[in-house]
C-alpha cells in the first residue's frame, strides 16, 4: 500500500468550512476552532 501521489492524498482530505461565512478554513495550528480567523476575531470583541 504505497501512496503514489502525496499531493493527491492531501487533496482528498476534507476541507473545513466556517459555519459563519462559509469560507474554507486553512489548516493551521489552531485547527480545533470551528470558525475562520475572520469570524473568530469578530467574536473576540
Ligand atoms: Zn468565517
């Protein structure tokens, strides 16, 4: 079971979407947040 194409493997991973604005969330260190950075900053106020 060898991974033929690592890029294709990562493409198959489901992308998270922000429930607030529907924007695709970039995988980052704080990946446990549901919302994107934009909506998180709005909530922080
Ligand atoms: Zn958002």
